[in-house]
C-alpha cells in the first residue's frame, strides 16, 4: 500500500535539510495543514455524503441509513460503522483485493474518533428496544492519495454525518415500517476533528504529504471534540514519542483542530 512507497533519497535528504531549517518541502510551516476543501451532498442517492480534498489527497464518503438488528449488549442504542477503501487509480502501489492492515487501521482510527467523541447520540436511533435500531454506515473511498488519509477520511465521514438525514421508522407487527415523507438530521452532539502529525528525526509536522509520510519515523493521530477535549489517539510507525512530544502534539491537535472545525460547522449550518 501507500505506506511502502519509497521516497527518492535526494528528495528525502531535501526534506530533512529543510526541516532542520524549520521549513517544509511544499513551503508550509511545521504546524500548518494543507488547503482543505469540503463539499457535501456529492452523492444524490446517499442519506449523506461529502468530498474532502487535503492538498492532492481526495476522499469521497457516503452514508447509508437503514433499520438493523442491535448489537446483543446494546439494545438501547443504534449502530455506527465506518469503512474505508482505496481505489487502484488513487496511487500506483494500490492493488485490487481485500483490504490490507493499513486500510483496516485507517477505518478503525476514523471510527474510533467519531465513536469515542460520542458525536452521534445513538440512544436516539432506536426503533424498538432490543429488537430494531437505526444503523448508520459510513463508507469512505480514496480517489487520490497524497498522504494523510486518516484526516481526509475523518473529515469526509464527519461532514457526511453532519449533512445526513435519517428516515423515520415505526415498529409495526414486529417489522420496522418506514414513515413516508418524514426525516430528521442525525442526532449530533459534537464535531470531532482529527489531526495527524508525523515525526521526522526530532521534528513534528502536521498533515504530512506523501513524500513526508514515506520519510516519517513515527506518526500520531489525535482527535478532539468541540470542547477541545482529546477523545482518541492512535500512534503508528517504528519510532516513539517522548512525553514532551506527546504533550506538544496534543496542544497542536486542539489548536489546529479548532480551525478545521470551523469548516465543518459551515456544513452543519448549511443543512439546518
């Protein structure tokens, strides 16, 4: 997959030399994400959808909402499940076939950030307790890869949920029955924002592009909610972070996340 991409040694050396000068290969500051664009309602037949571009990384997410059986130990809550897929056209190293460990991790990190922030009030998505609930399924498709799929898929999923409308069902004769013409926004409690940072030598950089991603020693994705509380963290890579570096990453994630949350709020306000 993309993480196995090999950066030309000359380019890698250039990245390192620039970082030692406090600069990055694309001219950004170390704590500056790339330009982010978010569009909602890009899939007309989905219950909610969004397209997110972070630099040249592009992800499309669609949300499907339908009745489902509750999990055995969660009969009083609806269901949320997130998936991810990379199209072969997104990068030369991507091949068809079942998802590899990197793609599985991608979906789980996005899912965890939304789930642990309690973005969706799942208690409001119950049709009949212990028998039938509303299932919310978010499917991410990577169209173009240029680094940092964690944040691109996270923002696409969040924007899709903010733009989603859920139909209403009544439980009649042990069957969930659709109420025609009645739908409501998905019950949202907060807007989670993930910020992914890479460590190259002793430098911490926000939103690594593909060349930087292939040069990283370690990475961390930190998700915060609307109140600035950190609710999820995922570390990857072969190297580690000192306690001071983790504290620094947490502070960066909250600060940068608040700027990105303003873009997501515009999606939410446009659908109210």
